[in-house]
C-alpha cells in the first residue's frame, strides 16, 4: 500500500464526469469516507448523491472540484470554468440587486432578462420590494435563507454554465419551490450533480449514488421520467 503522503487523488479534465477507483480519506487518514468508487455519467445525465450527514457527500464534491486530495483514484471532469457550485448557504455580496445576480462571474445581461429569471425562480416581486435593480439593501438581513437560495438559482440561470453542482442548495425551501427551481434548471439543459440528505426529486435525475457510511456506497440508474431529455 502507498504511504499516506504518496496517495493523492488525481484530477484531469474531460467533457464528462468519470470517477475511477476513488477512495476519499479524512485529512489525518484515520477514516475512509468513500472506498473504491467508480462511475461514469453520460452526456446530459444528472446525478443525485444522497446519504446521512457525515458520510462524505460534501467531501466527494470537494474532491471533484479538486479541493480535497486526501485519498486515491482518478477523477475526470470538465474544467472549473464550465462548472458552478451552489452551497447550502449562498454568499451574498454587498451591492445592488443587479450585482447580486451577476455574481460570481459578473455576467452582463439586460434588465428584461434579469426580471424574467426572477419570475422563474419565484422572486418576481423582489425588485419592487427593494426599490429596483440598482437598490443596495442589507441582503443578509432582508432575505431569508430560502430567498437567498432562490437568488443562487437565478445566478445560475443567468450565467448558464454547462454543469451545476448543488450541495443541499434547496434545503430551506418547501417541496413546491424545490420542484420549481429544478424545473428551471432542467429547462435550461444544464448538467446537474445534486447532494441531498434525503432521497427526493428523482424525476430530475438519471443516476442515484447512495453513500452508506463506512466507505460503502450503492449506485443505481433511475427509471426514465417525463422530463427525460431526448
């Protein structure tokens, strides 16, 4: 077996997401979170990762992003320029609503497109509430966590990345709002990797990876739904 300092997760770039013999250890190498995981997503396939807290779901996302190297195996994924990550608690920038929605890549879009996207995520009334797209309220004080999560989805729709990784990104929303946001992502034809504690929203995913604890996992292909891409 390789010494701990020699065992590192390799990350390379490619058009799809492929994981080969991936083992993820804690930084001190005292615990294995995921052991010998392998899978490949086809073009436009969407992955749902589920499991209890502490089994390694976020660590797996960090490994895919190249931020977690403790372990072994190989990850092939698109370059980070094609991926956007949505955390459970989005970062709220200081500045106008327009600036808030253009973060982090400062996309340049017109007012009508901004207003259209706000309607699509359930925030149609927000510009009027704050005084327009150039108003600068204290966003963390004004918006609930659920509204902040809707803002994060609006950012993704305006940016239109090829891939989006959702780390409990709808945790503060009711089921109807969750479904609405996933419908918008599906309509935008963005490839999705979702992390959730509970199984749900199966109709928006093609493959489910269950992290079972102790390094164990199970992967299954979901039945086609009415939302399946052609």
